[in-house]
C-alpha cells in the first residue's frame, strides 16, 4: 500500500520507535532469520484456528432449534454469547502480550479455542455446555484478534519481511481470520448435515485440526521482547489504557464503521436462513452452511480490491463498504417480505463484499493511528466495537414479534447511510488528538 494520502496522513502517529514497555525485537525462535517472510504465515495459523472455532457454531443454529427445541431468541443469543467472553480477551490480551510477548498469549488463546470446542461437543447434554463453550470461544477469538493481528502485522515488516508494503499486515491478518471464519462453518455444517454425531463431531474435528495449526504457529518468531519479570512501569491497569482510542479520527471515522463489520455478516448468515427456513425442508442446515461460506468467501475475494481502493484512501474504501452494507440490508428486507431462498444469496454476496472491505480498511486505519506501544490495545478496541454488531441478530429476534424483520432491516439500511455520512463528513476535517 502506498503512503497515506491527504485524508489519512494527519491520522498517522509520528512516533516511529517502540514504547517504553517492550521493544520490537529481531527474529527469534526456531525459524527466525532476518528477512524471512515465513513468520507471518506461521503466526496466521493461530488466527485460522481461532477463527474456525469462533464461527463453526453459526450454521448449526437451525440444528439446535429443530432438534433441541430452542427458540430463535435462544439460538441467536448463543450465537452472540461469546461477545461476553470476547470483550475481556480483546481488552486484556493486547496489554498482556505487550508485557509477556505475542507468542505466549496466542498459545493460550489457541488452546482456549480447542478447549471451547471440547466443551461444545458435550452440547447434547443441555444448554450449560453450549453457553460455557461459547464464552470460552469468545475469549479465544478476542485474544486472537488483538494479539494475533498485531503479531502478523509486526511480522509483515522489516526485518521480518522487508518487501511487504505498509498495508500487508492488515490484509494478511484479516484474510487469515476470514479463512478461519469461512472454513470452520463450512466443515461443521457439512459434518452436521451428512455425518454421524452431528452435535459433537464438528467440534472434535476442530480440536484435531486446531492442534495441527497450533504446531505450525509455534514456529513463528516472537516480535515483542517481554518486560523483565513481566513487570512494566505503571502496572497492568495503566497498560489497559489505550490513549489512541480517544483519537478524533478513531472516534468519528473508525467507530461508525466498526459495528457493521460483523453486524452485516450476522445478518447475512444468521438471520436470513431463518427468514426462509419454512421453504427449505430437510436442507435447512446445508443452506445455512452455504450462505455462511458464500458470505465469508466473498469477504475474502474482495480483499485485494480493498487493497487497491485503500491505496488511494481508506475513507474511500470505508465509503464503498457502507454503501454495500446499505444495499445488502435492503436486499435482506426483500427476503423478509418474499421469503425467497433464491434472493438470500444475493444479499449474502453484497453484505460479504461490504464485510471484506470494511474489516481491511478499518484495520489499516487503526494501524496508521496507533503507535507501536498501543497497537495491540487499539486493535482490541476496534474489534470489540466490531463484534458489538454480532449482537444484532439477537436484538432483531427479540424485537421481531413487535416490529417485523422487513421494517427493521429497512431501518438498518437507512442507518448505514447515516453512518456513511458521518464517516465522509468527519474525514474532511483535519484530525487532532
């Protein structure tokens, strides 16, 4: 990616040296060598494992509703429950990784993801394992997003990868997460639809595959030298403060975008399958799986386009993403009116494209705003705001008997246009801290 343009240059932190708590180290570990470009791929394996675990539950919502008799509100609440675990993982994982290094925290996060799947495999015993598993999954994904994204970003620059451009870290980490988010539900849905033990086997497969990915991640070099004895001036509470979160550009440009990142994805593959469920018969689970893979597959496909668009201006990329969000919500409103299983994939494609552009442009923007010492913390704040949108299916399910999905989705389309106006207007004003 080229240097920041006029609308982003003022947002870039001027500090180019690591902060006082830790330092960006040279390559270390089994495979570390200056200029090696393999490290980011090894670190990204942990992101894939945690992303897989975080989203494999999504296509199984219809299964739990049909076989276990849970209501739409309950299954949507289970989908969003891991936000409760995710927020602490996002907010605490980054500062802890600044103290103790990226690798230890990502090892803990990946192991937590595997433990979560083992707990979810016992979901046939009742609601408690499902709730516990989703909370553990959230904590794992939170750590991966805050710590893993920062780790991949640091491994996508000199001396680890001098040939990488300035936006490579954001694209690589978002792509790794998107691959995990897409492959996980694809495998889980297929196994639940056609395999034995549908409530357990999908999660046990993740445990096996995740263990292999963990082994790959262990070979990635550390990029942050731990503080001596894990101590740092000011204590952990001081580390939890993220000054860059008060940056005017973060508040007025990034935050209006963030909840739409996963809010759009949740609408595409959690809400629309339920809108057409009555017409799907025995193919409901396969349909939900296909819609999930379609959404996230499109999110991965458009990311090279997001790179080219963001090379001119991250705000231009964000604007395109918000237009796609508004269009996608309007298409999903038509699905709610018609109940057409043939129209829902169109909405998934549009919302998936908006998701892919939004997640990359948001990451690029915060990596320009953040200084080395608060990169992980600001990444955590960004993803916390982004995942707040994942509660949207639960809110819509609770309000549906009073308002109806068509009206609410139309209102979301209008709201997306309003957020677009805020982003564009704020970006024209010079950013100051």
